[in-house]
C-alpha cells in the first residue's frame, strides 16, 4: 500500500531558524516538492521552493543581493539572465526599476516600446550632450501639441519635416509642415505582474 502525501512529508529541522522540507502540503502553486526556510530572531524570512506545478520561487522579506564576477576580466559576462520561451517580467510595485552601467544597449529584433504617463529622454538637468534619432521614417505624434523649447534654431537638410494631422489642419513654412495626430496605444503590461507574483493568491 502506497504512503499518503502527509506520510511521505519530511522535515529536517536545523535549530529554531532553519529547516528543509520535502513533499509538503498543497499550496497555491500545488504541493511543495521541496523548500528551504530560514527566519532570523527578528522574524525576517528567506524561502526558496519548488512546487508541484513546476514553479520555482525565492522570497526574501527584506533586500535580496546578488554579487558576481569579482574574478572575471573586463568584457566577460558576469551575470546572465535568460528566458528560453515566454516573457521576462521585472516589476516593482511602488518604486523605480533602475539600471545603471557605463553603456547600456536595448536590442530588439522587432520592437522597443517606451510608455508611461510621462516619458523623459535625456538628463533632467540638461547635461545630455547629444541625442540622435536614426530611421527611414520618424514620426512625432502629439494629441494636443508638439513643442520645441529653448532652441536657437531648427535645421533642415534635404527633404521636408512633416507632422501629419488627423483633422487636415496643416501649415507649411520653409518646407516644414506641422499639425498633430492623436493616437492611443494600449498598455502591454499584464495584470499578474503587479499582483504579487504567480506563487501567491490573486485577490
């Protein structure tokens, strides 16, 4: 006669602050295949687990720090994060996502989308030296207005600068045509990314 799930559950307890569990009870993501659980005397928790659904989780009550590459040479890859299928989601519920480096490359084979209630390109203090937009076609679309501030001149070299209008309101001066096109692009963020992760109940 086979053992029940509760009979096959194993708890290895290493004092009051650390344990390893296998074949644990069923949770949101299925039964716990294994988990390591640690807690400090002040109640700060660290947990990593593999669930029956295949979901692997790591959870820290406070800061999680990963450091690598101390003995690598310049130019080597010290940290690699790869998703072979599906999306890669980074979410902070009430803070900033900050990426810092000497040089940063965003490389997409299809599309790069920057979206937000306010989008700023360049240093806010005006210290950015140059910005280039390079493409066969560049469109500026403002629902109400397109404004160029604090510029001594706008230089055109060959061809025209064209801003199309959905209402047919165009004006032309020195080869520059200007008006506005409203356009709405729906958010591409998925609700689960803001709901505490896949390993928790969604209320």
